[in-house]
């Protein structure tokens, strides 16, 4: 008999930004959590039924899409996004206790994090070697378990607390408005509409010819559907062969969204549905409440009209 699935697997180890974002979701944070070493491992654990839900980063405001996540969802697994979480990202330079900034000759972190701190590193540690780690937290963990007196890591505050490190410089990211978008993914279920939703899909072209992208986008424009993201990704089938990752406002349960996806499926080579889910945002909860009230009022109005049918 197979053991029961872990409720939530996330991109670990402990004290990653992914865990920080996960802890902002009380219903998920209270479930059994299992950190895994790579994004691919998280997606595969959910696909194999070893975890009911996976939680991974998908996009950063500075460095863009997290390739391991989006390519995994497109090409490797069939999972649906359940929700998105957007979190402000603050990176800190940390070292073992007693190590000073002037002692640092090597800095390690996740490649995306290093890329987000290049101005700081060039200004404050121009001669330091930069080393890639599996995650920001893993960089801190390895440093904390070492006896290095000249190494540093760039990681979340949570990692310094978890691995016994001292923060030398706070907020070393080059852009204070830095944010990362995370997604929860699961197998075979779509959350019900909330009135403030987002739908993600991938469109594959029948042929690379003039107007093909325009034809796709025209389906959204004709229905006044708002695109919140459009990105091309290589299909891995040949140089110059691309698919398009598209985020739109709305839910597959909405008639206009369903009609658009039906037309896209008929007119392009393929459409892969990645999910319809509650949209994040500072006013998301308020918009969902307003939408619920509007739908209730509309239902009452419609029922009033139908009651007049002879």
C-alpha cells in the first residue's frame, strides 16, 4: 500500500522565499509541508500523487519567468494552477558570526537572486567570486554548516535565523520594488470562479507565418478580454519554433472565456490549459466581495424577470 500523499510540497530547503510566501497562506501553512530540493522535484511529486499540492515560484519582477516552473508546466506535467501569491522580495547579505564585510571573498545564492543584486555586489564586493546555489536558503544552509571565515550568502531573513548566520547588510536587492509571483499547482481540479480570476494557457502555432500571433490575439481583442501577460517560449523542437504563454483576466467558467478558448483550440495547433484561479493583488479580496454582491443582485434581478414568464 502506498503511503498517503504529503499535503503540500514546496521548493526548499526550509527558509526559502517560497516557504515565506507559503506561510502567508494560513490554509496551506497549517497542512503538512515537505520541502524538496528542486522545482522539478516539486512538480513531479504532485504529478505522481506523492503530494496533493505543489508550491513554486513562477515569475520575478526583475529577472522574469522562472524557466524550471513554466517549462515544467508546459512540457513535463499536466497540473493546474490553484492560486497565485505575490510577495515583496528583500534579500540580505549574511555570513557566519564574527565575519565582517571586508572579509568576504565569495558570495553564493540562487542565480536569480545574484542577478538581482549585481549593482550592490559591484559596488561593495567587486572582487568577490559569485557562486550559484540550488536556492537562496540552500546557500545559507551550506554556509551555516561550514567553517568559512570569508564566505557570504544572499538569502531571506528567515534563512539567517534558521542557519545561525548574521546579517551584514540588509536589502541588498538593486530594485526595492522587487516582487516574486508564486503558484500552487494540483492535479485535475479547477477552483470555482470568484469574480476576480485569472486564466493561464499556452498556445502552439500551426505554422510560423505572418499574422499567426495577430490571429491568436485577435480572439481576445474581439471579446474585449484583457491580457495580463504574453510571453514566447521555445518549444524545444527546433530553433525559431515558439509557443506563447498567455495570462488573461477571467475564468474558464465564464462564457466569454470558454468561447474564446474553444475558438483558439479550433484555429491553432494546440492549446494547453494551465488553470483558472483567484487573481492576486492588494484589492483582490475586495473585488471578489464586490463581484459576489453583484452576482447576487443580478441573480435576484434575473429571477424577478423569470417569475413574470406566463
